[in-house]
């Protein structure tokens, strides 16, 4: 269920409501409030960075949720499962960008798919590191 919910969040983020025109309405004024002397070019650069960081983050979360859902138990995470999870996240990224190509204020971009896949890889790496650390921590005894 968390995977489906997160996919819905990603789909919502691909609508006109989260297009560059709409997000600039709050990023620009916020930056001008923080730094009144900021240039228009700097605002555009920050907005670009924030939007691409959002791609990376949303797919890192998706991949971690997918891996958690697909993982059969608490043992080591097998490489084939990591690759399968990355494949699913990449397929969803392509589907999402295809969807964006039909939204008038958005464009589908192969570059964004690559950013999404990199985000998924980051999410899987973090999940894998956390699972290794938690597997090495001995269970606490219940005696008191």
C-alpha cells in the first residue's frame, strides 16, 4: 500500500499544479525574501536545482518502498532483487515522463528519467546500507 500511495504522489507531482510555472510562484518570492538582492538568473538556477532534487528524492523514496515491499524477509538483500527493484522504478519513471508529455505545461524528458533512475539507485543503496547495519546489531534481550 505505501508503494501505491507514493506512486500517486509522484503522479500528482507530474500534473500542471507542480509545473515550473506554478512552483516558481513560491520559490521565487521565498528566495527574494531570504536574499532581496538575488538575481533572476540565480532564482532560475535554484528553481532548476530544487526541481531536479525533487526528482531524485521522490524516486529514492519509491525504490526504498519497493524494495521493502518486495523483500521476502529480514536476511541479506540479494543483488537480483536490487536490480529488479531498480528496473521497476525505471519503468515507472519512463511511464511518468510519458504521462508528462500529455500535460500542456510539462514535457517528458529522457534526462529526467536518468535523474529518477539515479535517485532510485541512491534509495536502494541507502536501504541496503541500513539493512546491513541493522543485521549486524545484536537483538536486545527481554530479561530485566
